[in-house]
C-alpha cells in the first residue's frame, strides 16, 4: 500500500488465474441458464456462443464479483478503516492471466491524542440577582395583563388605542388592512409617527396621515417607503397588571407563596445561564483541541459536511421566504466558502470520537430510549411507532452518536481547568 496524499492511499492487487477462471465459468453458467437466443431452447445455448455473445456482460459481472471481495479481504487483513467507495483503475483482465488492478481509497487516519484533560478554559458559574428575578416577574405580569375598556376621551400616552387601519394606494402586496389593531400610544414598540398622529383623537374620529419608514425597518415590503394610512379610533383600553402576591404565585403554577415563585424563577434563570456558559466553555475546549492536533481529514468526510452545510443554508433561505431556485447563487463559490468550517467541524468530530474511544464513553440504551420518548412526545405519537420509524430512517444511530458527543463534551468540561 502506498500513500498518495493526506488520507488517500493506493493498493495494487492481483487475483490468481485459477480463481478468475472459476468465477468466469460460474458467471457463464449463470448467463447460460437465462440466455434466450434464436434457434436455441432456454438454457441450451452452447457455452462458446455465450462467451462470445455476452462477453462484455460476463467481464463486467466477474469484475463486480471479484474486485470488491478481494479489496474487502485486504482491508481487513491490513486493519484499514476505509471511508467512501474505492476508485478502481488500471484494470488488467485478459484470458489466461491474473486479474490485476489498482484501487485508490481514503482511510480514517490514526489520531495521536495529545493532552485533552486539564485544558484551561475561562468559566465561572453565573450569578442571578434580584433585578433578574424582577424582570422575569414583570414578563409574567405582562402575560397575565387585563385590558379594560375606557370611556371615550382624547387618547393620551400610555393608552392602548384600538384602531381600524388601512393603507391607501400602493401595490396589493404592499397594502395594510386590519379591522382591529391595538397600539400603545407613546410605547417603545410603537412607531413614533403613529403616536404623533393618533395622540389626541377621540373614539369615533378618523384621520389620514403619512408614515415614512426607514431603510432598516423590520418589515421588508415597507422598508424605505412612505405610506399613507386611514385610521379610525374605535376605542381606548387601559392595561391592568396583576399584583405580585401569593395569589399571583398560585396562579402561575404549583407555588404557595411569592418566595417559592421567586426561588423557582431564580433556579430557572441560573440553569439557562449555566447551560449557555458551559456551552461557550465547551466550544473553547474544542477549539483548543482542534488547534493542538494536526492530522489529515478524509475528503469524503469534508464533502459530506459541506453538503450538509449547503443544504442547511438552502433550508434557511426557504424558511425566510426566499426561493433558492429563483436566486442567482454561485453554488461552487458557496461550497468553497463552507470548506474551512467544514474541515474544522470534521476534525472536531473525529477528535471527540477518538477521546470517547479512549475513555470508553458510550451511549447507553436507556439514554437512547429517553431521547426516543422525548421525540414521541413532541410528535404526539406512540413511543413504539416513533422507535420503529427512527430505526427505519437510520436515525437511531445519529441519536446515539449525538449522545456520545454530548457525554464526551461533558467529560472534557468536568476535567478542564476552569479560570475566572
């Protein structure tokens, strides 16, 4: 076996004449059974005619039968972890001579692990202050807010105006029409031009006004445009927020007092921030591992990762409302831009798999079952049906691989040297 470059090797193999002739005779006999030629009964065509009439088919079948078998045998003998499909070339196949050929293929490289424990990484457990809990409580109060209709009077800042609003002119796709829109006059989320034009109106009054939207406005069909609106003020509402007391806490769930609710909120915020902080630390550990280990990566893995990244980009475009088929995309350039991050991701994945192997980190059956149960709940289908579907789709292996990766990352984080 000879190294070509990186993970790509070549191998010259020779299959003895006797085995080639034996396989050829077997293929000829098989063709003879099924051959139908004018003037001969099925299965009675002479062998000499079969060999001549179906020479190309016989040759192809013999190659398909012998080459993969001998390649696999040699790979196992040399303990090679081959990835992708070998490229067979320089085939020498003549009657009465050995079958010689060259195969080029990629193998998973041997990774010599350096130090992967005690990696220094910045990390400290997050803090949760009283103001954090107060903000979350304010969000919960907003969710439970009640809107009370007020007697007619001129609308002022802080009021919630109930409007029937319609844009005048413009293309149909750009038109705005809502029979009941609620805007907080003077609110941070209310476009200033609406506040200025609606302030002082009394329910039942109508007004026409124009609004100029900036180029960076969040709605695409309104960006940079000036739109004329007709608005009818239908009513005024006041927002009443519930008081934070024990009754409010009980309404929010299985809590008896405000203190129990505040404690639950603190734990929830801490858990979320801790998860995010640990994810950031784990990413830094992986970055250091990738930089510290130099080894070739199979092109097969890189191409697979690039394909996944490009498909993800296309799905993101479609989710954003764009049709990739109508966009003038340079797919080759897009794939090239994904190459460097793809190489990084493949190296990271291979390193984590190697560490998992060294540390005997494996996904347990119970862990896989729990993930399947979680998916079943999300899909609202029986666990057995979900398991069967995932097994058929080949997804159970991916679930197990993901679990192994997460357990390996947890192992690395636990053994890292954390600095403030």
